[in-house]
């Protein structure tokens, strides 16, 4: 198995990690076309339960209000 001939510098390690961590970000947030609340892309809306024009999750209005 190959072994490194020299120690990897802190700057080189940090640059590599910075480029990798730049790709990690929070998922996009959009407004729900049905109710207008903020929701995550490709997920059912937590307030109304709709996804792509169809109701996927049934939401009780009593639980949402209280």
C-alpha cells in the first residue's frame, strides 16, 4: 500500500476541506403553490400536506392551530 512521502500541510488540507464543505448547504426553500407557506423542495408541505398538486399527507386543522 502506498504511503505519503511528506506531511500534508495545513493550508492544503484546509483548501481541500473548504471546497468539499462548500458543496454542503441547506436545501432550497420555496413557497408552497397551494397555501403559500415556506417548504423544502421535493417534500410535502408541512402546513397543508400537498405535493405537486395532490394532497399526500392529511393535516388535522386542530393540531396545526394548537
